[in-house]
C-alpha cells in the first residue's frame, strides 16, 4: 500500500487478556516506531526498530509490553495481561532513515484504539 | 531530558485570519524539527521538516521557522480556512527518536 497500515483500527479487550497490534510500514522504510497517545496527552515513545540493529526499547512502560519486527517489515506490538491504564491509541510510524541519518519525514498510520474494560 | 511545549493549547479564529502556533524545546541539540497535523481519529500527517541548519521552510500557506539557539519554532498559517481545523503537533529529534509536544487544537470557523 501507499501508506502505513495498522490493524485492527479498534480493539476492545477485557482486563487481563493479551492483545496484538499490527503495523505494516511503507515499503523500503528501514525505521519503524511505535508511539502511544492517551486522551489529552502527547505522543509517548515506546520502541523503534532500525534495519537489522537491536531495537531501542527504552520507552516500553513495563515488561508486559513487547514488540518484534519480522523480516525488516511488519511489526507486532504485544501487550500481555492488559490493564485499564493501557487504554490509548497506539500509533505506528515509519521513515526511510533515522533523523540523524537523513531528512526523511515520519509517516504515521491511523492507529489502533485500544480499550481495556 | 528533552521537553517540548506548545502554546496555546487551543485556538479558535475566524476564517481568513493569519495565525501563529508556538513550539519551544529545552535541549537545543536537535537534528531536525517537524510539524504535524492530526485530524480526529486519524494518524499524524507531516507538514514541514526543518533541519537543524535551516531557519525556515515553506509549503503553500504554511511557514515554519526554527531558532535552535533559543529553543523555539513557530508555525505560521496564512489566510486560515475551516479545513485547517485540526490539532498541530511539533516534534524535535535527536539522532533517533522524535519527542512530541502536546499540540495546539485549532478551530477555524466560517
């Protein structure tokens, strides 16, 4: 596709369940980011992947959160034992390179709205 | 730790007005600054990217300036239209990730 694709667009889950959020970046983009946007808050960095390098997981809020990127393309963000405070919009973005490596803007998907009941 | 602040948090103006949105950041060691637009229920759309060595960038009715030494950027919107209504976010980057402000919610009424 032409843009970053995220699925599902909406997810309602019960507290304690595990969820998987998917991101399909723009073809050829080596950098992939996950951000979280809570109601009335700014975007909170979670994790990024760049090529074959080890991901920067410094923004993951707890060990219940994990992410992987298979084959340098599709990424999955997994939240285990979901809590109500995990409710937010999870945004994925990709770019041709990291900011320090070039001037490629960040392209965002429409996000997954997660509601934990 | 980099912190990004946007003022005002919300703005409501009549159609046709020129307006300025402000963004400030605490650490001037940035690689670039980007302005984004976010429509309700949507992701972010990149509007302008200013490299740290640049002073401004223009796209149509939008002009963004950067004063890295003072930690400030402004987004100027000329002749505003109702279709400009959205939340505008600025983000600064180090070598790898972007740090976002909380945005300015703009409403342009006819």
